[in-house]
C-alpha cells in the first residue's frame, strides 16, 4: 500500500529505508498521475502505435539524418526517438530517485468523462522503485553489471 509523502525530507527518509540486496540495484520511475498511469511503454498504450514503431523511426531518421548519424544501434535511435516525444517500446527509469520525484511532481490532470471536479484535477504523482538483479543490468556499451 502506498503512503502519501508531502515533503522532500519525507521522500528522502522513505527512499533511504529501501535497501537493495547484495545482488540488486534500485531503479526509479516517476509519473504525475498515479490513477491513470499504467506501467507500459508509450508504444503499447494506444493501439494505433503498436505496429508503427519501425515506420515512425524510419520516417524520423529520414527527416533528421544528421541527428541520428552518430547512433550505432537501434537502441540508441529509440532513446533519441523518445526525446522527440514519440512513442517507443522503452520505459524511462533512472538511477536517481530525485529525478523520478521531479517527474512525479509535474502537474497532471485526470481524464474524466464528466465535468471535472477539484478532486479530478488534483491527482497525486507516484515514484515506483524497481529492484533489479545486478546480473540483469546491461550498460549502454553492452557490458553487464558485476
């Protein structure tokens, strides 16, 4: 069960209590709307994108070839594609819990079908903590964590 945290000090105190195992690392993800957000990459959130990633990427590279000239892999292209706010199969996470908190603290409104109330408009954000086994972490250069 989640517990509301309303201060930076409270967040820091709560995060410090989460201790990774000797064979684990912690990653964080923050999003501003805990009620409507699904822990799913943007590409899979809407049916119209599910089979369009390759086309979207190819059109983006064709339109901006110099931006992608230094990319050595599709993963690097997908990361760059996210910075254009386009849907990808990637789900952003960070090693830094304060970065996740920043994204969780962004303003968000809830999608509602009726006339919105103050309760609908003010929705709490959320920071999710992932416990990842070290042997499953692969760095940008293809090396696995030890």
